[in-house]
C-alpha cells in the first residue's frame, strides 16, 4: 500500500527531475546563445590580477637549463644514429629530432618576447644562437611576430595566418589556392613566409629595408640576417665535407619536420575551432578581444617537450610570462575568462587528432567579407568541389 510519505517523496523526485531538466536546458540555451564576438564583461587588468605573482618571475638559470636540455637531446640523438645506422630508425629520428628543433624555436621565441630573462643582451645572444641553428632570422622574425601579437585577431593588421579579404581572395590563381588550402602544402609554408610574407603583403624578413621594419630596426635585421648567413655557410661546408645524403639525414629532414610543427601549431592556435570565431576591424578590434579568439590546444606528451606553447590564450594576453609558468597562469585566468576560454580537446599520447582539425579548417576557412567590422570565415565551395572531382 502506498503511503502518504511515499507519494510526497515521489512528487519531490519528480519536481527535482523537472528542475534538473529545466536547468540543463537553460545551460544548453545559454551556451548556444553565447556570442564569442560580444565585448567581455571583464578587463585585461582583472585577468592580470588573477595570475599569481610567481608567474611573472623570469629565472635566466632555469631558462638556460631548457636550452642545455634541448641541445643535449639533439647531440645524443645524432650520436646514436652515427653508431646505429638502420634504415628503419631514420624516420623515427627525423620525427623526434625535428620536434626538438621545434622546441628550440620556442625557446628562441621566448627570447624574442623578453620572457627568457630580464636581460636584453642575454635574450638577444641566446635568441640568435637558437634561431640561427634552425635557419630562422632572429630579429627579422622577432619584429614581425611582435606585430602579430600587437594586432592578433585583426583582419588586415595581423601578421600570422590572418584571413584573406574576399576581393583579394578572388584574384588568387588556382595554384596559389591549392598550395594554401591543400595538405600537406600549408605545413611547409614558413620559408615562403620568411621570404615573401603572405598574399596582399610584401617584404622579406631578411631585408633591412623591408616594409616590415622601421628605420631604427635595420641594423638589428642586418645582424640577424648575417647570423642566418653564417649558419647557412656552415651547413654548406658540412655538406661539402660529409656529402648531401648525410646532411639530409642528420639535419635537413628534421628541419622540415620542425617547419611542419611550426606551421601546424601557429595555424591551430588561431583556426579550427568547432564553432566559428570572429575576426575584427576598425573600432570593434581591441587587444583583449583579439586575444580571446586564440585557442589553447592539447598536444599530449608534446606539451612537456615544446615548452607549454599550447597554453596560447594567456601567452597572447601576457607574452612576458615565462613558458614554465604558463600552465599555472592559465589555471588562474580561466575563472575570469569564463566562456571566452575554450577548453581544448584532450589528446592521446600523440596529437594525431589535430591533423584532422587542420584538414577540416583548411576545407572551410577560406576568406572573409570585405565589409563589416566583425567578420567570420566563409567557405569557397569551388575548392571542395575540385577536391571531390579529383577523388572521383
């Protein structure tokens, strides 16, 4: 027999169930209604205040320890392959060594931001050594990368993987479109960018009179180009002594792996989210709103190899934070960022899932409108149709 107590309990459960359903629907509705282009209800000062004080401290000895670590691994890997020369091990060597080259680039990147140490001289010396080793013109890149950080999220003024306005996009020939939007070509774009930049922009990272640089920066560009040239001459001499096959196996194949890493990581930190993210112009753009369109990614075991560059949102907001504090800084900032922070998809041991993300983004993120101060990527169906025709 059902008691009054049972009936009341059942009704209470029903009410709770209904309330939970209503709450869940409200949460879903709120998520669906969230506009990522809306002005955030917080300022950059609030984010800064949430980050612990220790995150701002730069320890040059700790920074140098990572340099020692990476170059030690490079030397050990090369030494092992000198004595264990097996054809089936070379692809593994190229993958691992190229990943360490990428880690070396990230340390040089920290030097460029001044997050390596408080000493400008130390940052410059170490930055030149690290970047010249992997054939990157340190000052040329440092200055253009600074432009990227100062204008991230701006359609015209951004410097790295920024969208192409439709009017310019329509002038690009088929071969250019194929190279920009068909894998694996975009993953090897970095040398082209260093030499010629991107469509619609001119200038070389090696030329002191390039439009990239102010007159007072020309000497710095000459110095970094000379350092790059010295490394190129050294590699030429080593190729003459040991032969091209040896140099391809030990250095140049890993170099191409590094380039693929660089292009993939820099692309994914600004593209490929499951929901379209805005790009800005004019009065709608701000440093904060631009930074909030960047994305963190999870690279699995590589997170511990490439010096936490996956924590990209906080890095864009505060590039002066050393890489070894970025994880703590991100944890502290997330409650303030709220929905403006997009939790990255969890990776397996190795981040193969991100290749799918790159491919998807390249298939749908082609150009933005010439008009409007808040714009989103649009899809050129011609590219997809051509790909389908080839597959057929």
